[in-house]
């Protein structure tokens, strides 16, 4: 797939005709409702949209999914109401949007992990939806919402519960677990289509389900044959994808950047895995040839409709795409999602203690011994019964607090609902106020967590972080002619992994036990035995040292400062300071992403929140 693919969804009524007239000059393709009115308008390559019909009903699967039109039509035949559209796509592998038109009513949804999203706005009295907020912003000539841009300084892209708006005024974002129902008269309502599964499946059964789902996800990447590529960093996640892909008919090319840290053992494990993949072609970029972080940051133009922290790696992404397309690859896989799904978050112990106290206390002792964690903070966290809305209110109150000092030695052990990340030290009071107001609104509205259990909520939150980031990377890489895929974040894999019992995801001293069990027989046993994980602070130090001047230049006449969102003097002091570890500039990537995004927009800078 090359270039930008996009689509919009219109209601099956006269209310949508004004939007159709505005979109037609921009759209290379049009698909109609049974009534003949425009349903899908946009631009996409052959095979990207698969449609089916059964009587007057229409169904479209948009994205990476190897389903046939006949199979879709058979599924659609079981649908009587638009709310039943999931019956037609149940069990399909891949990453895709689903759009249905039944009885003059429309339903559209993205994917559970947020790799496919839905945005909507009002135009000519009707609600219209799209896979890109920028499409709707151009259509409605929307201005930038500076308050939401402030949210991107906290985390970019924003996560629950701040992820239901976007940086364009008048354009709304659906949360990943919601779908949009559009009536013929243009009215619309939001309905939840996905919930995190209850974690009741035994590990052995769950590992088998993960294996089947991950095989199907990888097969959806290789289904077109030809050549595909994949990261082979040395970690268990990307390594698993490579071994599964090597069993498929497509030719495999693996890729990795050599680490700048001589103590990072990722390269050694990657080289060892490559020896066990003799049918694949292997590309390694040495440290001398690898672009450092923040390279070319003053020349980067952001093609995504919203800011993203990926800007730090813009030159690397372009080099990766050029290398892989040069080797004939049409699609590139990466292992994002593996950490999010198969790492045992300490917050799982909060749930385990309440379901099986004696077993949980024994597990806690082993976990503490493994992580060398002080006892009192753990006890205080396990005893905490704060609801999610109270936790959000506390986050809002502490938003301007100084970040905790960098911890040396044992990793942090938190059983909370998440991390109460403060705003950057260079954020202005106006920016802090804008974000605090949104958090307090979510708290007062009683916004529910993503799952009733803290551990499951934390896992889903982490999955969404990966999914939203991958969505932006996919848009960037499409500009360079390479489709981007993260099979671990496909709905089927997410469902299978999150269904495993909490107690059996936790295994002190064992690394990703569920994934290791799932890959047994597909990945060599000595590779599965790895219990370490690479660390990349050397990349940060090298990138900052080599591109400090460029970063200072970027903020010399800061658009964010003009908008009243950051204090450029404070940021400059941080950039010129001595930083013993990357956490001292933890917020830099999000801020750089926002600044470059604003500079990429035509017209004057926004005027302030």
C-alpha cells in the first residue's frame, strides 16, 4: 500500500448529501448504500476495502484482513439489525474497521487496541465519520483546539480518559471500545462494542488460544505473498513474529538497528535467532550508520493529523522504509504489543489479593524478593480501595507536582490504577489548567475504568498506548510506501492474551510466561529461555548530545510558546542541563512532537488556550 488511504462514512438519508457533495471532489472512490446514496467516500488502494451485500444490507471491512467477499456475505446474511454487525465479522483475523449499512442505519467501529480509530463531526445537519480527524478538519475548516494540544504535552497520543477529543475544534474521537450508530436523519449516538474479557482462562488453554490468534494475525500479513519484513530486535516479541512468518509462503526480510550500548544483549540474541532463520534475509544497520534520535528534527514535516512522539525517530523511520522497500517488502511487522500484553503488571496483585489472599501473599513475597522492593509502599498500595474517579481527581490535583526523582536499583512497584504523570516542568499554568479541567470533568462524570480489575485496566491502558502510537506510525510509513503492522495488537490476540487468569500471568523470575508457552515448538527453546530485556538510554544520551543544538533551535521561536502552552526559557534550561538518565527529560518527545506538528500546519500559530 502506498500513499495516504482514507475514508469517510455517510448516513443513508438526504441529510448526508451536503457532505457527499463537499467530499466528491476529494474522493477517488465512492461506494453506495443500497438506496444509491453515497455511503463510503475516500481514496484507497485495491484490496484495502472489502465489501459484501445480502439483500439490502451492506458490510465493509477496511484494512488488513484476508477475508473473501463470499465469506463476508455469508456472515452478513446472519445480520438483521445494524447493531448485530459483529456477528458478520466474528473471528476474522487482522486489523480493520467495520462499517455496516442495514435498514437505512449505519454502524462504524475501529479496533479494540486503537490501531484503527473513528472520528466524527457534524456537517449540513448530519453526523459523518472518518478514519482520520484531519479529513473532517479540512472538510469543516476546523481550527486547532489549544486545550487539547495541552493534553498532548502530558502524553502523546492522549490516553483514557482524555482520548475522546482531538486537536481539531468540533471533531470528536471515538474511544477504541466504542462504535458510532448513525441514523438516516443524520443523528448519531455512541455505543460500546468491546469490553476487556474477564481473566478466567487457565494458562495452558490461554497460551494455546494466543498461539492460534497470533498465527492468524501473522498470516493476515503474509496472505498477499511476495516479500514482507519484520523487526528482529532480539526481544521475544519480534523474534516470535519472525519465526511464525518464516513458516508462511511470503519471503521474509528481518531488520535491526545495532545498539550503541555494549552492555545491551539484544544484538547477541537477535544474531542467535537469525542463525535459526536460514530462509530469511537479514539486514543489520551498524551503530555508525544508524541516525541518532532527534536527527533532522528541524526539517521534519508531520504528515499525521495529530501530534506524535514518533517525530524523534522521523529520520530512522524513513531510512527503515527505504531499506525495506529496497528489498522488496510491501509490509513491515513490529513487536509492539508484546510487552503490553504479556508483562505482569504489579497492579494484578491488587486483584489477586482479593480473589485468593493466601496465594497472593505467597506470590507477593516472591515478587518482592525478585524486584527487591521495599515492603511498606507495597502494603499501602495493596490496601488502597480508591475508585477510578477518585484516582482521576487525585491525578488532577497533583498535575503540577514535580516528578519523582529517578529511581536507582529496583524498579517501581505500583498497584495503582496507573501512573499519575505530571505535566512537563516547562508547561505553563494555562496548559496545566486546561488538562486539569479535563481530568476533573472526567472524574466528576464518573468515568469508568477500562476494566473492573486494576491489573486488567492497566493492561488495556498499556495496549491502547501501543495501539494509538502504531496508528500514527502506520500513517507515516504509508507515506514512504510501506504498510506497517503490529500483529500483537490485532483484536484476536488482545482478546486471547487478556483472558488468561491473573495469577498465571504473574511468574516471579520468569519472563512473559504466557507468550513463551504459546511459542513453544515455533520458536527454539533456547531463544524462549531468555529472561533479560534490552535498555536504550544510550540512544537517548547519544541523540541528545548530537542534536542538542537542533533542539534548541527548534524552540528558539516556539509555536507552543506563542500559543501560551510552554515556557521556552525553562525548556531551554532543561536542554542545557546535565541529565544523568532519560527520565530527566521524560516529556521531551511529546513536546518535540507537538512543536513540529504546529510548525507543519499552514497558517498562523494558535493564540492560546
